[in-house]
C-alpha cells in the first residue's frame, strides 16, 4: 500500500439554502467581509443575494469586488487585495466559478501579509491567507476543497498555481445556483471535474484514500453520462455533478493534476479555450499514453464505457472542433511543458517531449 498523507480541513455543507441556513458561521471570522465574485452570474443565480442577506442578518459589514474575469490575472488579485486593505476586511467570501474563488484565495494571502508582493505568491510558501469561505456556482474546478489558486501570469504568458496552500474554511454547496448554468459552461466545467478525477486517480501521489474518493466520483460521473450526452441537466444530475466535482477537488488536493492540466494551460492562454474543454480534448490521448492499464480499465468501467474509443466519441460530441492551433504552436507548448516539473512529477512514468507532442498531435489532429 502506498504511503498515505491525507489532509483536508475544509468543512463541507451541502443543502438547499445552505448560506441562509448557516449565516451564523460567518460570525467566527470577524466584523468585515470582502465578497469576491464575477461580473454578473452571482446576481442572476441568487448566490450574491443569499450571501449579503446572511451577512446583514448577522450584522457583518461587507464590500464587494465583482469584477473577476475568467482565468483571473495577477492584476485582478492585486486589485482585490487593494480593496480589502482599504476596507480592513477580516475574511473573504469567494462566490462563483473557479475564477473568483481562486482570486479570493490569492488575494487572501496578500491581505494577511500586507508587505507581501505578487512575487511572494510564488516564492514564500509559508504565508497564510485570511479565512476564505467558498460558495461555488459551477460544478467543475472543485476549488472549494482544494488548497490551490490558479492565476494568469501575463508576464510569463501562462497560468500557474500560487505556492501557498489555501484550503477554504467552508465549502457551502447549493445546487440551486447551478440550475441556470448555460449548457456549454455546464459541459466544460463537468469535464474539468472528470479530468481531476482521472489525473488524480492516475497520479504518482494517489493513495487508497484518494482512490476511494476518485472511484466514487467517477461512478457518479458515469451515472450522469447519458444525461450529459443528451444535455438534460435536471436537478438530480446537477447535484450528482456538484458532489462529483467536490470529490474531485478532494482527490487533487491530495494527488494533484498532471499532463492534461499542464498541457491545457497553453490552449487556454493562447487560444482562449475554456479550462475544462482544454483538458477534455487531451484526455483520450493521455489515457492511451498511460501505462497503468488496470487503472485505465477501472476508469472506463466506472464511467460505464467499453473502451477508450467510446470515451473519445463522448468527448468529441461535447465540444466544437478546435481549428485555431497550428503545428508550430504545439511544438512550442511541448518545449515549455518539458520544463513543467510540478505537473510532470505527478505522472507515474517518464515523459519526454515526443510523448507530449504526440498527445497534442493526436488530440488536435495535427
Ligand atoms: P469561471 O472562469 O469561474 O467562470 C466561467 C463563466 O461561468 C463566467 O462567465 C461566469 O460568469 C459563469 N458562471 C459561473 N457560475 C455561473 C452560474 N451559476 N450560472 C451562469 N453562469 C455562471 O469557470 P470555472 O470553470 O468554474 O473556473 C475556471 C478557473 O478555475 C480556471 O482559472 C482554472 O484554472 C481554475 N481551476 C482551479 C482549480 C483549483 O483547484 N483551484 C482547479 C481547476 C481549475 P461571471 O463572470 O459573470 O461570474
Ligand atoms: Fe481544472
């Protein structure tokens, strides 16, 4: 049995009206909250209203930063921390998809360490954040149960994780926020969760505990497969996807992600391909490359798929074609990926430039 090192301190509550029913938990974290969210979706799905109502009920003052873009930039993280410093915020509530919640985690580090700079987000791993509460409104990233914050670094022209580990204090899950998530975002984000389950399950760091979570998440995803194909997103399916995504977050919190995530970042940064789709298009070829055939077989079994071709058909049917990536591009991304030790070390066998290029080539039909 593998070495086991399991740590997941986030308290998870899933319920209808979970924020309103548990408003008292905010009192633990101070008198002033900073709400961090995206541009519009949290207004439309009611999550922002629930959080502000809960804070008002508890007599907690708040400020709102509602301008987090997809794949949040370091500039946005800095702007959030500027507002938090000005307003002397004691804790942060991240509402939205992975982008606002990740931005909240990174800004939380700067707020807790007023002299820290953006560089410290990548160089000073022991810095802590002010408390972060996560209210996810997509079912994909699992960031509500991971210690990661993925930011866009425009100087380095890539996305990468900050070096601190910031587990949210609470993950408050309410399926009602997902009910009007557009079809495309539902699909892209659910495939992100699938990638987490697969990459975490096959990771060098997988253990019997993370595998138990991954297997349950894959089984739940398998139960949703036909409805995803038919784009029939009922309350029951959305709830299963939400739980699968949170489980997937718990998996990568322990095991990390590997090649599809590392390789997908370039597709997102340079070609504007949404994060989940960027991983998803690489998954079939990645699994073909994996040498742990018994685990690959188990993944397919749990997903109720016969073979990798069937997984390929499923994924292809989910996404529009990608036409804006050239062969020269993937050569350059493969060069960069050979230097990405954080991701390469999580894949259990040696990976060369040729292997990476082949995964890109086969996936993008170049
Ligand atoms: P996102 O970038 O947070 O949001 C994508 C879009 O979905 C935005 O336009 C957003 O609108 C909209 N949206 C969010 N919730 C909605 C709802 N309930 N109804 C309608 N629209 C909604 O998407 P995401 O895929 O969840 O997050 C992706 C980010 O997470 C990437 O940066 C990725 O690298 C990161 N990530 C982090 C981890 C981790 O462990 N930390 C893991 C995987 C991925 P608004 O802008 O108006 O809100
Ligand atoms: Fe992801």
